C-alpha cells in the first residue's frame, strides 16, 4: 500500500486534492496549470466563475500513465 491519499471512486476533485503536498501528483500549481494548457494534464470542469474541478476518472488515468 502506498502513502498516497486514497481517491474517491467517482466524482470531482479540486486542485488541492490533486497536487502536492496533499495530492498524488507531485507538481506545483504553476506546473499543473502549464500542463493543463499544453495537454499533459486533464482539462478541468468549470463549476462556476471561480470554481474548477477535475474528474476523478481523468486523474486516475493520468496516474496510470505514470505521470504521477
């Protein structure tokens, strides 16, 4: 068993639950957004004008590719 936080089975995740230090993806916020922009990381879902989240399935797929 790894020391990474467990992801929910389904749903949406906000950025603090995805990136370091609490999340499974060991990158900074600026690196994450650069990766979203250039296609290395999944596209977000806009829930409101200032609320962004990512599908758990997309984060699991990213982790399975070995990015994390």
